[in-house]
């Protein structure tokens, strides 16, 4: 596995492969890799000649009171797994490499960025979109792989590449869950074991909402209040939002349809968790 720390060196390596008509698959991450990331890497390996994984904890997507400094990092473990799952190229830039002195260009996906998670994390998606655009321009991927766990992020990145005409295909893969049902996340390690057990109830609440829908209930407020009641019972929980939205534009819906998304965010103790299902 090749490791690059600068966009310039990475891009020249990528261009060599492009000249040989090789396809490039790209998996952007913040590291502390888990089975959710592995599923993206595995798919990228299946569908491309060369797979690039990036590990970059992006400071500008964290708010001033968020966990940038304490975000879990474990580079040697990540290296081991990147090799194990067949990554060809690791892009591991420093903050200075990505944000040179006087960096002042940001991408804001108006409307989409301020909804849902954007409400309680102002500036978060501006940071995500900006770094993804930079990573795409360094990696020149044919396909970039994202997880549906971060549904709003995936919708925003799709919109960005469409609006800016960035020639990359965005593929969004299913949520990988722990055995309990809790969506895998690097932040799960912050949860005390008893809270981690409680947090599994998030998925149970989403599943129950889907069951009620399957039985014929399309009433948004009824489904949301069922989910709210369940989430409230999680010890240490504080709900941020429960919404039923259109997958394309994240607009709240009046009725639940097949293909609508139920998205939730909540704190369990001090850990912010997100999850979703598609009806
Ligand atoms: P992160 O390192 O948290 O920024 O995530 C990197 C990529 O992995 C993003 O596209 C996430 O949506 C995806 N991802 C994170 N957790 C999961 C999961 N449990 N299942 C599937 N994809 C995930």
C-alpha cells in the first residue's frame, strides 16, 4: 500500500494509473476505521482497479465546542485494516496540507446544509463539502463511496457534484450495524457499556416505525410520536430531531411514502448519535 501526504504526489500517481485506463475508487474517512468503513472499502475494491482511502480529521467541520481534539485517532490500527481490506493507496494529509495559510474558499450547499444536523451543527456541512471537494480534486476518483449512516452528508455531496459538475459518481451504501442494531460509528467508543446497550433501542424504534408504516399508517405525526416515545425511554437521552423527509431534498413530508427517510439525532449522555431508515 502506497501512502501519500500531499495532493500533488497523490495526483501524479493517480494520473499515471488513469493513463493506463485504470478506474479509481475513493473512500473518504476520518479514520478510526470500523466495519462501516470496511464495507465501503470492500465495495470499492470490487468495482475499481485502484482504491484510495483517505484519513483526515477535518477541523473545519467541527464546531468550537465539538470534539475535534478528542476525536478518536488510531493510525497504526487503521494502517493494519487498510492493508487487510486491500486499499492500494492511503491519502493521509496534514491539516496544513489541506488548509494552506490564508485558505478562504468554502462550499456551501444552500438550503440542504442548514436543515436537520445543520441546525445544531452550524458550519458542519460547509466544512464537509469543502473538504470533499478538495479530496476529490486530489484523488480524481471515478466513484466515491459514502455510507447512508450520514444520510444528509450523502445528499449534500450528491448535490455538490451535480451543481459543480465534478466528474465523480457518488455511491451510497447501507448502514452497517453492531450486533445489537446500533449503527457503527467511531464515536460509539465514547459510550459507557450500559449506555451502548441502551443506544441499541434507537434502531428498535426505527424498525417499529417501519412496521407501523407497513401495516398502513402513513401519518407523519403518529409515526414521529411513536419514535419520540421510544427514544425518550433511552437512559441519558436528549432528542435533537426526529423527521420524516424526502430523500432527494430532505424536505419534511406530510405523509410517509415508500422511499421516505426517517432520520433521527439524539444525545446519549454527551455522545451525539444519528441513525435513519428508509420506509
Ligand atoms: P467517518 O469516518 O465517520 O467520516 O465516515 C466515513 C464514511 O464512512 C462516511 O461516508 C460514513 O457515512 C461511512 N460510515 C460511517 N459509519 C458507517 C456505518 N455504520 N455504515 C456504513 N457506512 C458508514
